[in-house]
C-alpha cells in the first residue's frame, strides 16, 4: 500500500495497487485530513477512472463532503474549477503520463494549493493505513458541473492574435482534447491522435521523451505549420515544436512566454534552477524580475504566492500562471505563444534562435549506491565555484555551471551542465559523470 503514496501525488497500477475500495479509503482520509466540505473531482479517460471516481465519491460523501463531479477534464481545468467554484479542495483522477494500467490522484486544498508528500500525503497515508476516520452524521451529495464553458471564456480573454495560426496538435489520445476545446477555433488545427483512448495506442503521452515527438515534428514540416503542441496524458504538460520541426527546449519556452507577459509591463517570473542562463537573462532584458525556484510543482506554486510571481516555467514542461490560481494551463501557454508570434510577426524558429546562447547537456540520470557521499565529493571537488543548495547542489563559474540533485523517488542523481560552448560543456559533463559513476 505505501508504494502508491508519492512525493507529489498518489499513483499505482489498477487494480493491483489502487482500486475502488482503496479510492473510498483515500476519500475518507482526504476529508478527515483537510476538513473539506465542498470538493471538485475531475478525471481523465483511462478505462478505470470511472470506477475510481465511484469509490472516491463514496468515501468523500461518506465523510460528509459534497462532491462536484467535473466529469472528464484536463488537470488544469480541475485547478480552474477548484478556484472558480470556491471549493475547499480538489482531486484529479489521473496517472498523468504513466502507461494505461496506471491511475492515481492529484490532491489540492482550496485555490488549487497542492497537497504533497510533505504537506499532507503522508498524513493521508497514515489515516488510510489505520482507517482512523470518524463516523460522520451526514452523507454528502454528488452533483455534476461542466466547467468547460467558463474555462474556454477565461482562456479566450488572453488571445491577442491577429490571424489564425496553423498548429499541429498531438493529443496523445488524451486530455489535451479537453484542455484546448474552448479555443480550438482560434487556430487552424491539424490534429494527431485525437480520439480518447486510455490505453495510449499510438505512443506514450510524455513529451519529455523526445521519441514521442517524431510524428508531430514530421507533420509540422509536412504541413508548413507555424508550430506544434504535444500534450501529456492529463494535459498539465506540453512540448512545443517550432516551424522547422525542431523541439523547443522547455526552459527556453519559459523565456518565450515571458516576453509576451512582460510586454504588458514589469512582473516577477520564476524559472527552475536547471534552466539555461538564457532564461533569467531574457526575463531581465524584457523588464522582468527573474527569480530562481527549486524543482517541483508544490514548491514552485508556493514560491509564486510568496513572491507575487505572475508566471513560472519548469524544465519538465509545466507552465504556471497566476491567473489560473498559480497552477498549470497549457492552453494558456499555447495562446501566449501565438500572441508572441503575431506580435513579433516572425517565424517561431527566429524567436527561439537568440535564446540558444549556451550549450546544454540536458538532464542526465545516473543510478548510484550512495547519493550523499557522491554529492559531498562533488561539493568538495568544486569548492572554488559559487555554490548554493536550493535543490541539490548548484555550482557556478563565469563560463559554465551545473546542478546535481537526488531523485525524490529513486536512487538516482540528476545532472545538468551548461557552458558557453559545446566543447567546454562536454568536457565538464564528462568530468562530473566520472565523479558520479566512477
């Protein structure tokens, strides 16, 4: 049982790890822990999401909470509903980019404030394992609510395009279909894999895996599209492709969106510490205040609230907007990219080119036996650099820098190196990997 309670969500294989009975227990524990009385619940298209909803709803209502059933929706839509409907909490039934046999729950308090392992998932696990929920004198209700019209109206309010751009959209047979349903008419959309199918028959719904982008890259080139957008399973992440069919690095996409946002005036924007130096440079060149953040949506959303940031971008393809309760909205990211292309009246690859200032290794994973001792050795080896430990170890030199951090869930170290030129990057990458791997 304990294996399903993760750092950022609850996730396991259905029905071996997670079934309707477990969902009911989690529902009861959620109400017991949060005290929520009005809870929005959305779900993705996986074959077992309905069964998990039934179990979860029994648990939530059994503890006296009223459930607002959003039906099928994207995760960003569930966050929007949470805040807009002034719910006390929200649960999205999804396993994101995991294969079809997986499912799970993403949990929030009011205003889409996430519940992570450190802020409640461990407590919910304890309540589930001990079945220590009180008897409720009231049984809650279940009502349906279609949030799609309001979400579509919200998104459209940000559109500033002066023409319809041609866009290839890879829905991955998943919830991107719902995420952009309210704005699809603003674009000339060329769809890929636009039939809901929770078994993911065409490819894994994970734009971080570059191989999943082969089809959309080819289609962009074939059709002469202005750009491409590839959604993950629950549409809270998106990978973007330029007009030449090249993948836009997700940190550089943060800098692109920042330019559209900052055209309205100065603002604070967060970037995750793995990002290229080009990202804070671009933010500041456009009049913004660039603030570094640690990795992970719960940390980023909390920091956005603390700093008043209007936007944040993460290397994993999550893009967060203050307007959506500091949560993801990939449809809004898509609109702001289109705004920028129209405003600048330039091809997307021309807008990305000035941001490709440095050579990056990308994130490299290494399985290690002793994370702590290796991190200590790296810290000692690079003692002459400027060091900080916001998330793992980051070290900066005038012409190169790196971050190395431990995985939250596996005995892995994740390394990313960036330098002023490819040769220096490769040399420092190999030097660090020798320290890590021996």
